[in-house]
C-alpha cells in the first residue's frame, strides 16, 4: 500500500464549473479515502485525472464507482482520464 508521502490528490475548478480531481501515486486501500473526500466535495461534472496514478486496486475502483453513482443520481457525470493501458484495462 502507498504511504501518504507517495500520494497526492488535489482539485481544480475549471472555468465553466467543471471540477478536475488530479491523483498522483498509488490509488489503493490506504489512499482511497482521500479520493473519496475530494469527490464528496464536488457537485457537478467531474473529471478524475489519473495521468499521475501509478497503481489502481479494487478500493480505488470502488471509490470512483461510488462517486460516479452518487453524481449520476444528481444528474451529473464522472469521467476518468488516463493514458496507462493497465489502468484502462482495469476500468473496462
């Protein structure tokens, strides 16, 4: 599992109101609560940028799916972007 020194999550509000959540490091059981906290603070269209994510496990996927479900219930969507083929395969 990742330590907090290896992991970072920060949000950015783009013009037009879209939130971007940037994740750097390993998104796993130890760090998923930080992503959940960041996603709980948004209410609108969200992009989760996993370009800096080096590892994703089931806890990370569960966090993303839970946020997507909650946003969908409010009429919004969550999009995930990554160039890592391993993470794309997991998400598919």
